C-alpha cells in the first residue's frame, strides 16, 4: 500500500524546487518585467466631456486616434452641455470640453461677459478654445409621419397633438424655444399641454423614433444617425447658428495630450467623419 505522506513529500519537494528556480531569474527577465510595467503606466487617459449630439462621430474618431497615437486612450462622457458644465464646475476630472452652444462654454470662461459667466468661473484655457463644428436644427417625425406635419409652421395647427423638445437648460431646448417664440406659438403650445421634454437631444430623438410624439426638434446629425425623417430645417430667421466650441481645461493634468487630440479633430480625416453625418466645420 502506498503511504500518503510519501506522495505529500514528493509534492513539497517539487514546490520547493520550483520556488528555487523562480528565485534565480536573470536580471534580463527582471528588466523585461520592469519595461512592461513602464509601458503600461505610460498610457495617457484623456477625458473628454462632449455634447450628446457628438456621440457617434467622436466615438468613431476615438477608434481612428488609436492608430495615430496608441499611447493615448480617449474616455468620453456624453450628455447635455448644461449637465457637463455643472459636472466640470463641481470638480469632475476632465481634460477637454466640447459644448453644443457657446453659453455653456462661456459660463466656464473667465473672459466671457459677466452676464453669462455670472459666477466668475475660470476653467477654460482661452488660448486653446476654438469653434469646432456647426450643426442645423431640424424638425423630425416618426416613420410614416402619421400626423402629416411638414413644416415648423404646422406646429401651430391642429395637426400637432404632442411635440418633444429638449429641456430649457439643454442647447437644443434653447434653440427649440427660440424657434417657437419666433413663430409666436410657444406660449400657446405650453398652455395646450402639447409639449413634452427630454433631458438631452438623444432622449428627444428616441421619443420621435418610438413614435411617442408627433414630432421633435433635434439636430440634423441626430436625425441622420437615428434614420429619422426630417421635414424642415430652421433657417437664420428662426434660429441662431448652432456652433460647437471646444477647449482644453486648465484643470487638466494632460494639457499637451489634450491639445494634440483637438488638433487631430480638425484634420481632413476627422472632417470627413463630421461631414458624413451633417456637421460642417466651423470657419
């Protein structure tokens, strides 16, 4: 009969020998391990806060940037520009801010008019701030357009039962209110309870796509990405220009990497990505 402690002794001997072998690794092996650790820790994580309407384009661009600069990992937070501005103000880690309107950027820029930057906030490196892209504000309807809405003017008729807009603290909501005010119908629509709201443009887009509403006011790029039918576009008489400013923040610990990424966003390759969904590069 085999004695169990004999087998145990054999196992212990093998473990002891293995430990001895591991204890005699060469300096070259140690050097290789150190080099691998250094390569791991040299990766830069670039945190970008961007308007929700940039989700599809910037996600594609991040994949492209891996080829250009593999040592940088781009991490996005997409939301309404107002929500992002608040997070930055409250101390969230962020290297780059790209807003869907000048207002939210101005609220963080010490050079902005005090009537906009009412709290005297100073987060923007003004020398690294510029206008990146432009968008259009459009009227979108669900598949088949059940309500038969064709123009912004139709929003003041009996065709409309319910429209979705962005909240008032969201750029697309501000543009929407401007359009409806210029048409002279905002107060009546509110009084008739014909308006429902989304916290950002993606929520508005979803309500239209799901036919929860008769129509919604969104950006042209979101209509394109969601495959929605766009029936009208707001011209200069109804809505101001929709310009997206971008900037490096002075609280960034990766300011040079942030500048390099912003420079990449204005290359011809990125321009093609933006323009494919309906953006135009800002002059």
